């Protein structure tokens, strides 16, 4: 009987030790989203309207290194370029979507259509204005 009691005591002690040490190292058990680099691709729609309404969402939120694609819902080609010249797409035909381009820096950036400078957009809170005296298609 004494051996059975000792065996039960050891089993209970072992179970308590295993339960108290059970995985996780004391950290949070709630998973968190990765930070930086943006894990998903942002799609910006070219609307076919002018000025600040030319792109949606506008402004868009992106992280450094996050990929951005431009989907052309208009009936003519467009060519998007960041105003600082660091990123641009080739011409995007009607109904097409650009290849993903990586946003290299953080912060507020503006962009426009190289073919139609009145079409303007921004990232991370930046807003752009169409050029002064804009008198071609796609101005405000």
C-alpha cells in the first residue's frame, strides 16, 4: 500500500510541475500582427475621374516596403509616378492592373499620372493638388 501511495504522490507532483511550466514562457498568448514591411498588397483603383478623385483610396496608407498595385478602371491608359521620381509603373491599359511596386520609404508621399498630370494621389495622409491652370482632361 505504501508503494501505491508513493506512486500516486509522484504522479500528482509530476502533473503539477508539468502544468505550472506549461509552454509559453510567460508571454502573451494573443497573437500579434507583424510590424513593418506591410504583409499585404494595397490596391489603388484608378477611377477615371480627375483631380483628387482620380485614385481610390486617396490618400492610401502604406508601410515601408509594402507592395502597391494600381487597377485601371478607366477607358484610357495611365502611368503612375511618385512625385519624387523613386517609383513608377509602366503604362496601365484599361481594365489592367499594374505589377506590384514596393514603396521604399515611410512618410507622406504624393504621386500623379504622368500622362494626365491633373490626376493626383497621396500616401499616409499626404494630399496633392492638380497643377495650377490645369486645362486638360482629368483636372478638377
